[in-house]
């Protein structure tokens, strides 16, 4: 493999184009060589800006000898098959969340890695790389909060063009919370109930109550059309204190009797540094033949929780999350 990781990106929409730009400008270990999108003109524009070329198809990009590793930023339903194709080609993958739409499809990715006898896939749960979330996790690890009892999460978008139905909100947006809480607590979610104050049409917002194998309870509010902006917050409450991750507000203005700070609406801009850190860590690890961050197994378990969440939204009851034995590959 070259000294720099030659990267092919599948998907040149908002997320894919952002990743191409970040790789080109902010990840010295990587070089974007190919981009594929169904919109060929867009793929050419995005690739050209990074010094790469457009590929004829996703399959051609994966097979291209000028591509060492793959970033998957295409629609959710394509993720599992593309990840498996990359694994079979022996190429490392950074797959945007979710790993798949269903747990069964995500399990196919896990099984492909197990069959290969090594890990290739990092799932794009970027909050694991965000300095604020890492600081919050350190407050749990160092014991300063005492025994953690309760977590509260808020995840709001001004508007969302992808999570547009009841199930999609859980599997496409709330799935971030499922991975975040598992990672923060180093534990498993064992039960979930999901409810909404909206009774007709698209049930947005939704509020989940989750139970963990460590005895904690969690609330997670996800509101993908909140209108006012992009807003992500988490509070961890323990027997010795609490720690909160609040929105970044560097400047507070007080003008004409009003005080406050601006709230952005772009989730990419909000987490741009975490995306850079995520991609840099992925590229460095891939050059070593290693995998960091959320694994395919983590992606699969998040899909299991999401599936139980969709069932809970329909039943109105607490649904059990059954996590099977973890394969030795992910030990």
C-alpha cells in the first residue's frame, strides 16, 4: 500500500462531498482518487475539486487498483451490500451510519468480516471522536460523577430530508443516540420504549426510554423538524454529581433588550471537527491494517436496538433488546 491511503468515495451528496473535502484538506494521510454518484456531473465536480476522478459505478470504484479504501456515504439501504463488496475485495471501509437499515442486513456485514477473519469496517458514529463527547466520557471513567444513574439526550434538527417516517426517525436519526449511550457507558441497552406526542401522520418528535445492563435509565428526545436549528445535548447524572454537554456558544450578544447566541442549522458544520478527527483516525488505522472507532459489531447492535425501538413505537410497550454473543473477532 502507498504511503498515503488512496480513497474512493461512494456518494457525493452533502455528507459524501463534505467527506471528500475534509479528506483532501484536513487528512494528510489520505488522497481521494475516485468518487462515484448516480449524478455523474456532481461526482466529476466533487472528485475534480479533490484531484480525483469520477468512477463509472460503485462496483468499479471498489475494484479499482487506484483505490485502497472506501468511504460509503450513499443512501442507507445501499450500505450493507457496499460494505460486504469492499470486505470481499480486501479493502478498508468507513461506512456512514447506519451500517444497514435492518439488523439482519447489518449482521451480514459482521458475518462477512468473520468469514474473512479480520476487521475492515469502521462505522461513522462520529460523536465518538468529538472532543466534547470524549470529555463527557472522561467524567464517567474518572469516577467524579459517582455511580451513573441517569442519562438524558437531546437531538434536534431544524429540518431533515432523510428521516421522514416513524421508523426512519428511529433507524436513521435516533440510532446515533443508541451508539452514543452504549459507548459512554461501555454497556448494553436491554430494553426500549418509544413514544410520541403526535398521534397522526409522521410522529416527530419521538422520546425513547432505555434501560441498560448496568442499571441505568436513559431518556432520548429526537425531533428532526424542530425548526429553530441543530441542537445536540447530553447530561449524565450520577450519585456524586452531573456533567452536561451543551451547545457551543462562544459569543453571547445583548442588543436592544434581547440576549442570546446564534444556533446553527447544519449538522455537518456543527460536527466538522469530529468528522475530520474520525476520518484521520480511520485513514491512519487503515494504513496500519487496523480498525478504530465503532466496529461492524457496534453498527449491528445499534441496528438491533433500533429494530426494537420501531417495534416499541408500534406496540406502545417496553421491548426487549436481545444481543447475541459477540464473535471473538470483536473481543
